[in-house]
């Protein structure tokens, strides 16, 4: 299930900033985050590239990437970043947006059958729905 943003969805940048609380516009692409990320080898978009793509407005590519699910929220990137940009929070914000816009809680089993979401995302959504 590929995400296709509506042309009117010009607030996504603000949404990511608001949910994460992190200003990705401060990134100057030093690469310290990527060099310290323990799972960068498994990602299809490197941590520093996430910020670059956010600054360029390439939201769809990010929301459809594997990187946002592979990040283990270890906070190493934020600890190494000279601007204290916490990519764990940015990846979490991207995951939240993807889940909210694509998981139909009234049709959770159909969503699960697409294989687009990791089990943990489905279980978390299911818990919210049933609690
Ligand atoms: S460490 Fe910080 S400034 Fe450097 S590339 Fe990563 S997010 Fe950008
Ligand atoms: S929080 Fe995510 S992006 Fe940052 S170093 Fe850890 S795994 Fe990599």
C-alpha cells in the first residue's frame, strides 16, 4: 500500500515538526548520525538522508521507506548530532503519520494481509482500537 499524498496536504512538514518536536531544518549534513547508527546497513535511506529529504519535501519516499521501521530508537544519532537533532523522534513521527493514514482500524485484518506493516505496528493499532 503505497502512500500518495494529496496536493492539498501542504501541512505535512508542519505535522512532522509538531509530532517530533525536532527541527530537521538545522541539519547541515555532517553525517555523524549515520556513522554512529547501529542499523544503518539495513536501511534503504541513511539517517542523514532522512533529514535531507525532509528539507527537500520528499515526504512520500520517506513514508514508503523501510528506514522508518528499521530505526530502533537507540538515540545514538541524537547524542552524536552537533545540533542535537533526534532522528529517533523524527522516525517515530513518520511512523505515526503512516499508521494513522493507512491502517483502517475497522478493517485491521485486511490491512495485515497486505504485508505492508510490521507486526508491532498492527498490534499497537489493534490495542488502541480495543482498549
Ligand atoms: S548528525 Fe545532525 S547535523 Fe549531522 S547529518 Fe545527522 S542530523 Fe544532520
Ligand atoms: S535512533 Fe534510529 S536512526 Fe538514530 S542511531 Fe538509533 S537506529 Fe539509527
